[in-house]
């Protein structure tokens, strides 16, 4: 019987080595995110801290040493993906005074932070980075033609204007940073439940107390198209520290009247809840906290305009 078990474990160990070897072979084929880089090219880093349309004019490009290049070969990259750009005057293959490159740049968000959370679902605010609000774009000259924004010049003749459209409004609350769930007296190094930036906590905790009522102004809700759907308010709440939480939500109308939306929303420490609530036109969302909580990223969608 002893010999049998010894032989079994020898076979098991051999099979384990085979599995490990194949595992290492497969790992060698994964991508690391830098495959987009051509190391024979020069890349110019462009920092974007606010979303909007950016123009790199002839003077900017010339000062960067790109005055003699074929502008058709300009490429712009972000996060390993080529970004479509518009290059004015590129058709003649020469960068002339008056030519320019335009692109839509977006500030940094929390997309890459998701990887630091032990459970990615614990990331409460994907719209705000834990590290920097500045995104990095990289401009280079490629041997091939770069990606371009298509030019559309369609006629509006015969088209009927839409009576309303859907829109989304995002409000960020990033006053305080919370370190996440507690394990005894410790918080761990990885991204954890309830970790991130949010608004200042409110309510009571132990002997500490702040106002139990928190108002959030919700703009753009007064010009709502009557024939459309009612606007929705989406809000994410994270419980912080060690106590349970009890939240009530209400809407304050322009005349000051208060209408309850939902009462006694109870959740535990380090729990996250997301609420989507139909809402009639109002100027503010009110939360009453009976214990302690941290609101994060209220978001309204859709909002309808006349």
C-alpha cells in the first residue's frame, strides 16, 4: 500500500511539472500593452487635463521638429489605441503655415485603476482616477497613413428636427479619500471595497457627528420635454469605516417642498449600493443619513431637453 501511494505521488508530481511548463509557454504569448510602440519612431507626449478639442498648429509642430514631415503620416495614440485626428492641409504631403492637427482629448479617468482592486467590482467611481487627472497622448510619424476623422457634409434638406434628445450629466464628488474596508485595525494595500474618492462623509459615527442632511444640486432638470420619459437619477453610495448605514433619499422641488423617493436604505460597512430613481423636475437631491455614509458620483441619465 505504501509503494502504491509513493508511485501515485511520483506520477502526480510529473504531471504537475508538465502542466506548469505548458502554463509558462502560454504566458509567453500574452500581450503587455506596449505592442503599439514602434521603437524606431520618436513619440511626443501630449498631456491633457481637461476634455475638449485640441489644436496643434504649424508653429507647435515645427517647434517640435516636425516641420519637414509628411503630415499624412502623423499618428496619435492613447492607451495603446490610435486616436482619429483631423489634419488640415495634409493633402499636398507638406506641412505648411496654416496647417494644423486637431483631436478630441479626454482627461484621465479611473479605467486603469480597476486593475488595482482585488475585486474589480469594488471600484465605485470609474470616472475619477486615484492618481492623476491628466491623460497622456503620444504623437508620432509613422511610415503609413494615420487614422483620420471622417468629414461629413450631409444636407439637412428634408429632415425633420427631433423634438427632444437624451442627455447625460455627470457630477463628481471627490473631496475626501477613504482607504477601504477594515481588517481588524488595518486596511490592506490593494484596492478594496469602499476605497476611493467621494464627497465628505455625513451623519454620525461613534462620538463624531456632522450634519445628517446632505443636499446635492441636480441641474438641467427644469427644462424637461413633457412628451419624453421622466429623468433618472443614478447614485452610488459606499459605506465606510465599521458601522452600518441607513440612508433616505428625497427630492426638493424649486418651491422648497420635499418628496420622499426611498426611505431606510440599510447597508453595511464597506458595502456599495447603486440606485436608479425616476425623478420629476427638481433642483436638488437630498439624503438623510441616520448613521454614517459616503456618497460617490451621483449621475443623472437620461435628461430630456425641449
